[in-house]
């Protein structure tokens, strides 16, 4: 028995070579001379900003990063991101960065992100004077350069540019520059599919695949399957046995799908089948999309995954630029009227009682328009762009604000500028207080992942006189936002807020077209009194509102603000209205889109626009048949006066015909 069961089986096992069901090696795509190209692009940009003789802070950071990126083989990832972003910008769409890529100065110089992670500084684009070290500049350590006072160049007299957000590179690539970089980019939702297509242009047909996802069986579904199985067979099992069988089904693949923005890149010379089978998502053979069959997490150690995500902010900024002719990149990030929105209503020229008691002007501003964040704004009273970045970090973290920074600020133990708001704050603060750089990085990584502090970490912090409240705060944190992500999002939000102050009709047109998720013509566009009647009803039923009604109320609040500022809606003209976008009509009116009519979906709105192009409608029946909309929608439109004097049908009397 010993020989059969143990000796022989081990002997056979020793004869079999080790195999892996998936390839163990990393196979990134190759772009010829990507390291040289990256170096060239970065230095060209740096010289165009800082002059032929680069300041030591710029050159040292650039060299340190390029060395880490190139020696670890990451240059190709930067070049791919650079190609995608430049192409999007060329086609008229800004690209937002997310995650910690804004911590990389190379990414800034390559045009991948707008966030400049250097310390706050002045520089002159005329004579290339720069100031990184004066006493005045040093006061803004840890803050954004745009918060510094305006200043003229002491050499040539030209106004100086202000830049820098003071973000360490280590947040992105680790302390040794060997952490796997993850470049996540927010493209306009309208442009996302074009960006996906462009990856195929870069790498060639058949070398890019949508990242697949696997949907697994959940607890309740598995339990239902087991009950149904027994019911169909007329068998009865005890509860414990049903639970046992159901638990064996949980996690089993149920369906396949696709990642919303993930693209897997296959290098030339390789076959996709040596890494994963491929398929059409959910086995839909009519779609052109081909995804990896294995979940992308199973193969991300082999193949490069690009995150090309769709986002509303770039779409909204493109629409605002088109409506106003203003280049969003030229908007100053220290504009005082815009900053006042986060503290009061003065810039909008209205009072809290005009908009249901809301005392802030940031309704409808991305990242800052929710009740939760508005309460944070009231508690912290931000005065600068840096304050907004810190608030964004606090609002996106888990257990960073509630029962943590909020309590500490209320007790006077810290202020908004000294509280832990983003993951980078921990490392930079600890290094400044004398904690070893490598240890500071490890403490930051442990805290931001929610692992708290080990005994040794706590002892080292105490040995360096780190306050007790700071250690208490670190222990409570479950997840922390990177500062680069917060800065990139606030830059986008600030630009949109600028249009809200200076180009209100364009702002409301863009907001209602792109961000409003439940806009309803009947409830919102027939006058302020009617709107406020429905708002009062919704607020009275606030505890029992459905998800859709909550979204409607959110949009109502922005409409109420628009009315309060003296603007109004023009009734929809079916011959002039657009399918999905609001239009500015006259000096102070907006014409809503067709899709705001209840029951008229996106496809039906498109069908109306197509039918209008074919000629006028003869009757309501003609409208219904050509636009393929239901009679209920036609009746609603008629009740709202949107079909004018169209007769009910085309039929006319013999006498009318003879006339």
C-alpha cells in the first residue's frame, strides 16, 4: 500500500515537468525607440516652459523619473498614453487623468496629464526666469502654485506663470521606481470609442482586445437555483443541506462581460491564444467587439491593459468651449469669483431663500454638488484651490473625514491644511518630520490601504515626535485618495464652475444636456411656480422617494437656481429642437432637448430629428407613424402644446378637399 499510494505517485509526479495554465512571462508591446522618444518629448516641453538652461529642480526630477521609467521598461506605456491624449486633444477634446499618474513630472512633460507635480514655483515664458526657492515661494510648500500672489518677472517685467502642486513621484512608481504603473485616463464619453479604435491604429488590426470580465453567481441566486432544482424534482432537503449545495455554486461563472474602458494589447509575434481564449461578450455573435475570455486580472501580469475610460467632464468642457469660444486651458485657477462659489452665493447674485435655503453656489459642479460635500465646505470654509484639492481628497476617502478629520478640526487639533487629506500628505509630512524616506513610504502605503500601523511603525513615529492625534487619524483610515487624482478632478470642476459664473446660459445648457440624469420637461420647464410646487411635494416625501425621483429632485435644484438667476425655458419647437442637447435661444432662454419629454427615449428623439429633416408633419397621426412614438407620448406632447395646431389625422371632408 505504501508503494502504491505514496512512493509510486511521488515518482510519477517527479517525472512531470512543471506547467502553468497561463503564461508566466510579461509580454509588453514594443514601440521602437520609445525610451528615446519619451526623453525627447519631455525635454522639448521642459525647454519650452523653463528655457534652454533648466532649473535644477526641473532637471533633477526629470532625470530621476526618466531613469526609473526607462530602466524598468515602462517607457512604452508613457508613449502609448501620450499618443492617445495628443490625438484626443488634436480632435478637440481635453483628457482628464485619474489615479496617481499626475504624480509623475514625465507624464506632465509628455502631455499625459495637466497636473504639474513640482513644488509651487514661478516661471517666466518670456525670459525663462524661475523661482523655486525664495522665502515667498517656500511659504506655499505642500500647496498649489496657483494660490501664490500674482507677480511680474524681476528680469523682463512680464507677468509670471504660477504652477506646481507639490506631489512626490513615489506615489506613482514606488520608492525604487519599480511599482507597476497604472495610467488611467478619462476621455470624453463621446470620444471614448474613437480612442479605443485609435489603439488599433497604433498597434495594428488584431492586436487589441476589450478586457473581459466574468460575472459570477451570487449567494441569493445560487440559493434560488437549488430551491428550484429540488422543486422541479419533487425532492425535499433540509435548510443546512440547501445552504451547503448553494455555497458550492457561489462564485461559479454565470456570464461574461467587458470592462468599461480596458483594452488588452497583444505584442507583435505573439498569438492571443497562448494567453487567453477570446470571445464575443455574453456570446452575442452580432457584436463586433472581441473580449478576452479570461478575466483581465488573470492575465494582467502578462499583457498590458490600457484604461481608456469615458467621463462627462471632458464632454461638458468641449460643449462649453463650443458655445462660448473660450479655451478652458486659459482659465485661471485662482479666480476669486469662482472660488467664492464654494463659500457663498455672491457670484451668482441670488440669496439662499431663492434656492430652498442652499447657501453655496456649487450646485451642479462636479465633485462638489452633493449635500455631503457641501456640508464639508461649510465646515472647512475653503479659500484657495489647494483647499479644494484637500476637500476632494477627504470626500473620496473612506473614514478620512467622518469620525476623523472632521472631529480633529472641530476640536482644534488640526486645520484643513494640516489634516491628513490625501495619501501623499502622509509621506511628505513624515519625511519633513525626520522619519526615514523608505519607512515613510511604507507607512503611507499601509495606511492608504486600510491596514493601519504596525507596532514598529507607531514606535518610529512617536520617536520622531509625531503628534498622538496624527497617529490616531492614521489608524482610522480605510482608503485614501491620491493627491494627483484630486488635483486633476478639481481642475476640471473649477473650469466648469468658471463657466457657471461668467457664461451661465452656456453652463446650464451643457449641464442639462450632459450631466442631468432625470430632466423632465413637464415638471421643470413650465415655469418656476410649477417647479417649486413639485419640489415641495418631493421634499415632503423625501424618505420614500425612488432612485429616479431622487435624481429628478437633484436636477430640479439646478433648474430652480437657473430660474432664480433670471433665466427661463423656451417651449420646445419640434422643428428646431435637438435630440439630446439644449440650445441657447435669445438673450436669456434655453430650448430643452426632445429627449426631456417623458416617455420619449433617446432613439425616439433621434427619430424625430430624422423625420423633421424629411419635411413638415401633416397631422399627429403622421408624426406618430414617421417618428415611431407611442400614442401616449403624442397625447402628452399635444397636452403640453408642443404639436401646435396639427390636426389629429390626415383625413379631411370631401367639401374641404373640393375647396
